[in-house]
């Protein structure tokens, strides 16, 4: 699996000013948004700006530290083919598909990407796909189908609460304690479990109030603690908070090294004890993952 971007920053595709500032944000992945952030009348200009940004980004080695993604419009809109035709010349690392309603839509978009890769001399399969799997009730009920379907381009799964709440007519997404309410908790858990079962990136949704630093920090820390590999962001101010939350502490790294060393010193042992704690193979697996050891 490729290195997982921890912070995924949405940038409006029709804002040249914001696109030019992306290297300063520190985001591991930038998602140029051609969907919700762009008014219908501005979409042609956004496609042009996105293509120009992708091509410039591709040429400048110092900028390539950020993965370049594009959120196209949903399949049901009929605009997605125009989006792909415009941006694939810039060879983005991946395409985010909003309002994805199951593997069949992923395969439909993947087939179009294949044709465009051939046209632009992009290596076959280089362009990955990250579907937003929860934005309608139908989409939310298809998440389990991603587990076994053939989708070679699938990079990960992510979800969103804003569109789904509008579809449900929900007047709240979180309870008085700040926890997700049942429908959103169900979607989030399904996204996490299916992504891990599939072996792709589980990416948690954004925290909507970008001015609330403590809220963003808590959400990012919870995402990492629950097993997500990264998190979406809607404002550059959220990026350092997300990056910090997903970075292992020195104490965590030291503990992981101690666990790996202890098992290496006792080959063939299934369980052992460190500082009064009984540790077994799941602990070893988690420690290796933290240290980036296969």
C-alpha cells in the first residue's frame, strides 16, 4: 500500500489565489474541488484552473511533496466526464468521487479514467479513486459492498456527514456530548471496518467548524485512536492540527520499539510480558505498523 496522506485539504477549484497557496499549507494531499465549492456557472473556469494547477504542480519537484487529487462532480449530475476530460491531462494522483452509490459507479468512472490515461500517456492504473461513500441513504447502505468487489484503483474510503444530514432532514449530527448520533456513527464505523477489511486507506470526515481548534484537535485525535489513517480538512488552519494528531509521540514510538525488540529476542513466543503487561501478536502487529515495519 502507498504511503497514506494524513491530512486531506479541500481547495476550491475556481480560486486561483487559494490554489497558489497550497504548498504553504503543509497538507499531505490537496483535493481540488470541482463539486460543492464551485457554483454551476464557475465550473468551466474551475476545470481550466484545476488543469493548469495540476500541470504546474507536476513540473515543480518541490511541490510534489503534496499528493494531487481532484473531487469531480457526482455521476448523477452528468458533469463528471467533462471534469475528467479537463483534469486528466495534469495526471493527478487520484480522483475523489462524491455521492458514490456502490462499486458499479466506481467501475464506471474507472473505465473512463483508463481511456484518458491512454490518451495522455499516463501509466495504466496510476490514477487512484477515493469514493465518498455516505452522502445519500442509498450510498450509506452500499458501504459493505466495497469489501469484495473488484476495484483495482480503489485507494481508500471516506465519508461525509453534511450531505447525508440534508438528505435525512436531520437537525443534528452530534448529540449534547459532541458524539455522532446513530446514523452517522453507523456510517463512520462501516467506512472504517470495510476499508481495513479491504486493505485500503480509511479516511475520516472533516470537522465542520474550522474556527474551533480544540474541536478539530479532538476530532483528529479520536480519528487516529479509532483506527483511521487520515482526515479531511476544509481550511488550512486545520491541517497542522490533523498532522500533529496523526503523528506518533516519542513515547508511543519508544513503546513500539520495545515491543518489537522483545518479540525479536524471544522468537517463536506467542505472548510475553513487559513491565507487568501481557502482550501478544496483535500488540506486535500494531507496534510494527507504527514503526513502518512489514
